[in-house]
């Protein structure tokens, strides 16, 4: 993938997003200083991981994944210095952060090529900057993925409102009220009568299908990996997909999507008859 640059320096393996790599070379040239600063940065993260923790979901399976947030005043190579950093101890069942890095960049390219301008303004992939793998046995974190931190963002599941009216119109997705009135989703609603969680799940499956029809394959799209932020400059609600890697443990969204898609097909066929 020509938008990624790779380096191996001693026990450290690095994958850079192209713009970040260019910034690195421009600022440091000779990379010894950068590696020293990077090691210091990672040691600081590991030593104060509870202080930096921004993960709202507990790691019940103990996969050794930490999501930390901090401001980069040390490395100085990222387009946005507010960072969300996903760290892994390489325990069993943990996600492959390098796969997420490559997948995020691939999807960003897909969005650029396959979405129209209105869709691109509303839906994006959370930018990933740098993937680091450390082979040293003494290192607490074995993999680290540097991403942009979305200021003021919340997950779609915590909004309780679903996608905005503008988003529903642009992507041809029914509102929560419209989904509530569709008979084929009666069982979904019964399973969670007191909250709108099922309605939000159904909305994300609609988006999953719309992207799939455009040739954009995301196997684990759910309301927990869609961040919602307000673009104050444009008075627009923007949605960013994070962690676009199939998670077959929690939540089991690939299975949920496959079971719900036929019901969306029923609704789509009813629309075509009208």
C-alpha cells in the first residue's frame, strides 16, 4: 500500500501513514533522536496508563488492550497532537493492531474513492498515524497504534438519538422512529423494550449495507465503534468509524449483521414495490 512507509530499527518495527513519515523525516532527518524520544514516550504511557485511560468499556476478557489519551508535546510529528493511543500486551484473543492500522488506511482510501462529497463530509474513518511493534521482552506494551483523539466525541450508542436527520437522508437510512414502526423488527424491539439499543443496532446495519453495496467491506460495524462529533465550523454532526476490524467476541456484530440484513432486504423490496 503506497500510502504506508515502514521502518525497522533494532527491536522496534514501525509503520507510518505517509504524511506522518514525511513529517518525521523533515523534523528529525537522522532517526536516533526520534527513537529515543519514542521509547521515552512509550515508557511514560506504560508507567501512567491508569492516568491516561480513556476507554469507557472494561476489558472483561483480559486481553491486555489499553486505550489511552494524551497530548503529544514530545514527538511532534502528528497532524493533530491530541492522540488516542491503543496499546496491546499481545495477550491471547487481543486484536492485531497492525491489521487495524492497515485496514483504517485502506478504508480511508475507499471512502475517498467511493463516497460522494455529501457522504464524505458526514462519515469518515478515524485517522491512524503510526503503528509500533516492540520485540523487547521488557516492554510492557508490545504493540501501539497512534490515532487522532476526537475532542468531545461520544459513541453512537451513548447518543440515544441515532444518526442525524441529514445523515439518514444522505445515506438513505430510516430514522429510529421509522424503524420502530417496521413490523419485521418486532422481535428486535421486544428483546430490548426499555431502551433504544436495538434500534441503534438496526440503524448501523442499514449503514453497513449501504457501504457494502458501494464495495466498502466493514465486517464489524456497530454502535460502539462509531464516534459522533459536532463540526462547529459547519454546524454539522460528523461520524467517525474506529476499530474497523471484525470482533467475534464482544460485540458479536458480524453475526448480528448477517441475521438482520435479510430483514432490511424485506424493507428494501417493499420500498421498490411502492
